């Protein structure tokens, strides 16, 4: 993650950003693209029996709504409500059933003043969710359905264009790339043309590399390491790493088995910090409160880096070679020595 990837020019007012969580820097639906000088946090509410992480967590729309409101209270900028699992191998849900799962949750959250997005690939579900108060359509299909695009264009809604190949039945077999970063960027650029040709204004589109969608763990890491390549698309970037299997594979247990979903939260927050430092528009997470904290930490770090004062001079060492602690503090104080971009 070597360069800022958002198009935001503002900087936070001071270390830690402003008054998070739930403060006045949290914009409503019409303000989704207002520069905040920080990464937004999108909380996930999957009203599904079978999503890989939180599937089956909520028995009723009221429970899902309560969870969404708790995310909002914890400082989420958006809450993304989905009614169909997208995990590889998941079977498709009837659109009427998907709407039955999603719409009451969207309606309850919107009534409570929460900025809601709907995670769907279907025009009928998106229409019902927008009617119920959703302000953003999050389409993991990669703009596969012209009907959905026409609906989003007609409503003038902001739209997330996520990269994927195929569907949940065949996406794993399609995870074959020569150069995953440039192929994903090029494929998103091609789909962006389809989206705008369908009448969706380019300035309403968010792009997403689709971590875990038709990608191996190696592909995911390469994409995360080269998000700066996505700036050529000229659109804000949303990234969803939360609890995904590439984190489980990175952190196997003593038996070699991937770390289970429920124990991937700390690793998720490490990716949140990296993504915020890279300047993405938003991260999509199951656990909002630690993500909000991670974003605040990065805001403080970025603010300190952008202060006019030069980096502290290196102290002459007593023995010429220095000791470990001195070397470590010098490396972290010197912007040129860090791994992540200078602003
Ligand atoms: N990942 C999932 C579902 N929807 N939407 C976007 N834009 N980006 C993602 O990475 C993404 C998504 C799968 O995760 P989940 O089943 O926990 O929601």
C-alpha cells in the first residue's frame, strides 16, 4: 500500500480526527463523497442464514436492525444490509425472499437515521430497499445485470462496482490471472464504461477490488499491496477484508488448519489500519468499534506526519552503531524510512 488512493484533500483537524464516534463528521446519504480526511467505516449486517461470518446471527429483522443501530452508535458511517450470501458455493435465494429479509431491516435503520446501503445484485431488491430508505446500492456482481444498472441510473443512487468473475458457483475456478492487479483494474475500467453507458453518473460510482471474489489468497495480498494502481480509475475505493479466508490461511493453528472465522478479528483490524493509511474511501467490516479506533489511530498518525515541523534529527549514538531501541525509533520517526507513502 504505497500511495494514497482516495481523492480526498482534507486533513483531520488534529490527532485522532474529530469527534468520533457518532460525531458531526459523519455525513448522511447525500454527503457520501464529501471529503472527510479519513476512511469511512461501513458496518455489515447480513440478514442471511448462511453468510460465511455472521450468517444466522440474527433471528429476526428486529435483531438485525438492533445490530445495525449498534454499529451506527459505535461510529459506522454506513451500514450495509444484505439478504443473500455471496460465499463460494452458496445457493441463490429467490428475489422475493431476499427482499423479505432485507427491506424491514433497511426500513428500520433508515427510520433511525442510519445511512444504509443495500448489498444486492437484483433490481427488484434494490428498488424495494431504495424505497425503504437505502441510499447506496452495493453490487457484488461486477455490474452483471442491465436491469439493476437501469434501476440505479433511474433513481440516481450511488453505486458500488465490485470486481468479480462468474458467480458463487464458479468464481473459484475463474481465479486465474497473469497479473492480477492490472487485470482487475482493467476489468473494472471496462465495467465502469458499461455502468456509465447505462446512465449511472461516473461521480456516483465507488469501485472495489472484490477481495476474495474469484481471487486466491495470493491475489488478495497483491491487490492490497498495490491499491495505488486503482487511482487510475478516478473513483473512491471500498475494500472488504473483514474475517475473510485469506486471513484465516495466513494464521493457521498448530494443526495447520486455517484460523476460524470468529478468531480473525485482530487480523482484520490490522488490514483496516493499512487500508486507512493507504487512503481508501471506506472499509467494510463486521466489527465496527475497533475499525473506528483503527481509523482514528491512522488519522492521528497522518496528522503528525503532515505537520510542517521536520522529522526529529537522529541523535548521535554513543557507540557509533546505536542500539536497537534508538534504531527503531529513528525508523518510525523518519517518513522516508516508513513502508507506507508520505503524504
Ligand atoms: N464482501 C462480501 C459481501 N459483500 N461487498 C463489497 N462491496 N465488497 C466486499 O468485499 C464484499 C461485499 C462477503 O462478505 P460477507 O459475507 O461477510 O458480507
